[in-house]
């Protein structure tokens, strides 16, 4: 159980250093990683150096690391130009008369984009690029804006047809537990329950925080705002282009023309030994939303705001220097989080928690709570897909043994795993949202746990026990 204790130490050190000693999250994440490394040395001695080195190298090559820093830069450059101000004026002309208009827009957009893109960090990036600055302009505190957007990231898993879903049902189908198409309807209804909860939460947050409509005198008439700021609508283009190239008929035609589907991925081996057959590559495998959205966004902002940006090398050097403190905190935090995740994987965290799952024997409601807590704990350092590959099938089988129908059990387990984006301190969407909002990520930790992580865990339990029909 070394991996389990290492996870406990990782989270414990971060909480103590950040909450008790009031130090910044970057330092806390580094110390948490060092604590995990200590367990690696105890287990493997000097051989741990190789594992730790590979873990750090892999974390620095993660696309989320790049995306987090890219969005910090994009957000900073946007504030130096009037481009986003014009877009927000236009949005306020349409929805500014509603209390919490941008909060509700962010929530619904998260559900829509999640049902299409299915990648938590990409959902946060696409939705947050516009709605976070809009919320801030409307009087929403930056940490609350980041919380709302990061909290919606899990909808990429809670709707069909994510890669996470296919990893889970592929393992279950290989074992003869259920057929892949059996989960589509239950998971769709489960996703709608989660979206409904988020809308109720948005209503509560708007009232609790006293978010008011934009006053009439501050709202520019729609016609005037459209004439003066129509070019700001181009900010949606960097989101739509990668989306069109990876989903739908354009993506299919491009994949056929380029021969992307002719190559096969490596087979996926689950923790229980089940091997899923190799699948052909698809366009989302070669065009990354989380990479290309910020790249295209930065390029467009540089073009649209060129008259308001520095014209000299020294001017740009000064601009980048002013954004440097945000780069440091976000970058160190992401690298430390992913490095710790990799080392925890090498310590056998997934297989150890799988053994705990296999040994559970209790009534359905107790099983649902126990399995939910374990999956949420695994999803703290791992992605939802990795969590499902590690323990997904055995978690479903355990729920089936307690009397839960297989499709319902599978939907509940995916809802548990969807907390990855709202699970501090390692959820990648947290740092993407914090980068866009230019806020200390730690300020979102407690709200994310309180408003998203624990309630979604409860919803998974309710779905498993039949209190929420799917």
C-alpha cells in the first residue's frame, strides 16, 4: 500500500504547507512531490532516480503544461488590447440584462462543448477564454469565475462518447459484462442530471454573491456594439477551427484524405490484465484542441490588437516580464502535479486501490459511496481515462455484485471519474482556468470541492442506488 500512503502524504503536505503555513501553492506542490519521491526512494532505493527523472521529463512535455502557460500569456495580451472589451460589450448587449448571464452561459456552454470535445482541459480552455473575462467584467470575483469554468470540465466525461467511456465499456465488453451500446442512454441521462445540478448551482451562486444585471446605462445598444465590435466575434474562430478539424464531416474527410485512420494505436492493457484491441487513429489524436486553441487565439489577438501592442523588442521584453510571476506559479504547479502523478503510478497506486475495490462486500449504497470515494481519490493525480483503465471495470463489477444493473453501474462510475477537473490539487482544468483568470489556483480549491467535487460524487451515488433514474 505504498502508493496509497504516498498519495495521502502528497495531499497532506500540500494542505499543511499552503493552508497552515500560508505559503504559495507552487512551493506546496514542490514539497508534495518531494514527499512522493521519498516513498519512491524507500521502495526502490537509488533506482528511484530514473523513475523520478522520467516523471519530471514527461510532465514538462505534457500538452496541458504548455496550454496553461499559453493561456496565461493570451490572457495578459488580451488585457493590453480592446479586442475582448468589444466582445464583452456585445455579449452584454444581448445577455447583460440577466442576473448572472455569463455564469449561466459558461455552465451551458461547458455542457455543450463537453458533449462534443470530451477533454476536460479543452472544455475549460474553450469556454473560459471568453466567459472568464466576461464574468470578471460583470463583477464576478476572479476565483469564482475560474471555479465555475473548471467545475464544468467534468461534463466532457459525463456525456457520451468520450474516450474515457470507450476505455471503460471496452473492458466490460471484453469480459462479457455488458455491450458498449447499453451505456449510451444511461450516461446521457446521468450527464443531464449533472448539467441540471450545475445550473441550479449557478442560480445559487448568482444569488449568494449578489451578482446583478449590467445596468441599462452601462449596456451599449446591440446595433452600436455590433458595428463597433463585430471583429471581436472572430475570437470564436480559434475555438471552431480545431473543433471542425477534429469532429464531424470535415474531420472525417480530412482523416480519409490524409490516411490518419490507416495507423493503429497500441493496445490498451487494463489493470486486471484485460487487453483492448488496437484502435485506428482519429483526427483528435493528431490535432490537439488544448494545444491549438491557445496558439490560434494568441495569433488572432496579436493581429486584431496590433495597433495597441508593443512595436519593439524591448517593449515586448517588458510585456513578457510583467506576466512572468503568473508563468512561474502556474508552470511550477502543473509540472509538480504531473510529476507526482507519474511517480504515484510507478508506486502502484492504481493496482493497490484495485485490490481494495475487489475486497469490498457491502450493501449497494455503502458500495457506491466506497467506490465513489476511491475513484475520486485516484482521479486526483490521474486523468479520468487513466482512472478507468486502472480500476474502471473492477469498480463496475463490484457494483454489479451489490445488485446495481451493469449500465447504471458503468454510468455511475464515469460520473465519479468526471470529478477529475474539480479535484484539487492536481486537476489540469484548474490550472487552465486559473491561468485565464490570472488568479492563484489555490483560491479555487475549497470552492471546487464544496460546489463540484463532493456534490458530483453524491450524484454518482444517487445514480447507482436508483435515487436519480437513468
